[in-house]
C-alpha cells in the first residue's frame, strides 16, 4: 500500500481510521443537541405546561433516576432552560413565585447538592444537570402529546 503522507512523523493510514469516527460522533452529537435546544426554545410557558399530571410524570422520572429528595415544588426551578446563570429574583419572576419562597427552594436544592449559588447567581452541579436533562425529556414528551391532541381535535 502506498504511503499517503506523514503528519508529525506518523503515517496517515495509521491515525485516519481513529479520527474519522470521532469526528462523525461529534457531528451527530452536535446535531442532536441543536435539535433539542430548538425544541426547548419552542416549549410553552411553564404555567401552561406544568399541570398536575405533568408534574407527577416529572416526579416519577426523578424517582426512577434516584433523585428522591426532590418534590413538586422544585419542578418550576428546573423548567427548561433551567436556572443556570439566573438570579433568585429572575427565577422568582419566571416561576411566578415570591422571591422569599424561591430563595428557600434554592437553599433546599443547594443542600441536596443540585446547585450552587455564587455572586448572586445560581449554577447547576453535575447532579443538577442530570435533573434538568430528565425534566426536559419529560416536558418535551408532554408538550408533543399536547400538540398532537390539539391537532387531532
């Protein structure tokens, strides 16, 4: 087999089979994430989507994924796109709750290890991102079901 080229004293035919799958996986993952981000941006307001059955579905998913310390009062905090980078006042406005009540919820979530508060802003931990991802999945399913039922009427 003829040698195509050397890059850094490594023959191309030796590294090419390893690089191509990595690039393909990156591109597929990027495309999938962009689709999900568009779907999240198109979601209705929290007040429209967060009815009792939907909140129960979110809680059931949280229990399945070992997030048992969370309750229904925490669902609005994790409504997509999540609390990352927002202040408690912004979260209170978005969830249409009192600022004191929101601060109490944020303190509970911090004690449970789902977020950190620093410089007046809220930041998710790794566990917080896991909860946000599960919440997004359930709410995207619920939004699709609602849209399908409205179209079927």
